[in-house]
C-alpha cells in the first residue's frame, strides 16, 4: 500500500490568502480611522459646546448685573455694535461697597474675547475706562472665551419700541451725559461658529429678573 505524501499550499493559494488578509487589513484600518476621526470630531464639538456654555453663562451674569442709568449719572450703560458689545455692570464683593466696571465682548480674529476694567466708584474713572475699552486701548486682562467665532450679531429690545433693534445704524449709543435714554429690557446675541450651520442665539434680560 502506497503512503501519500503531505500536501502543502500552492503559490496561488498563498497569494489568495495574502490578498484576503490585505483586504481585511485595509477594511479594518478604514474602520479604525473612521472611529478615530469621529472621536476627534466629537471631542472638538463637546469642547466647543462647553466653551459656548461658559461664554454665554458669563454674558448672562454680566447682563444681570448691568447698572441703571440713574446710578451712573444718566449715562447709557450699554453699547452694541456688530462683533462688539460694551456694558457697565455692578460689582459686589464681601465686606465691600458696591462698585462698577466696564466689560467688553469682542470678536477678534475668530476669537470671542472678554475684557474688563478695574472696578471703581468714581464716574470720572468710569468714563476713562469706557473710552479706553471702547477704543481697544485695554489689552491686559483680555480672556479668550471661544475660538472659531466668525461673527456676533446683537439686537436690543427697547421698551415701547415695538420690536428688536438690530445693531447698525440704529445701534444703542455709548454712554453720554444728559438727555433721557430709552429704557432697554433685553439683549439677543447670535454667534456664528466656523463649521456649524446656523447661529447660536441666546436672549438675555438686562438687569435682575
């Protein structure tokens, strides 16, 4: 009886096996690459969302603490322009009298920034602080709140004006002495982010609720 010799793989069989393994490896790499890319995009979106939440929470706090015109000698405590918002807010600290400071939000080179002046009780110092921040002379103390911001559009609600007032020709004027400023009640801020369709819109009450 003749014994059979053990039979190995032929060259064609090896090539087919290698080809199948290569296809599986490519498919696996593409799947893994897709998962990594999705994770990076998700982390970026989460970080962007978190940054926007913090920025809007800070803006809400500033709007809630905005001063009244009577407390600053008839000046208007807010000025709204495209990509710029400047306001005067109250500052409260433990065991200290209330003070006021100028706060500014700006979109500069795709970054939403917040700047604030030193707190004071002197209206003359307030005027100087307003002028310095309004002319962008104050660089120290600037905090980057959110990157990837392409624009900031602001509308104001003025009592008795029957609607929203968009920043532009009818923007709220900077603080001035004398006259009777219009009573303002609300602020709408629309932020447009790079890579996101539509604006992020938030409405704030001006002053305590």
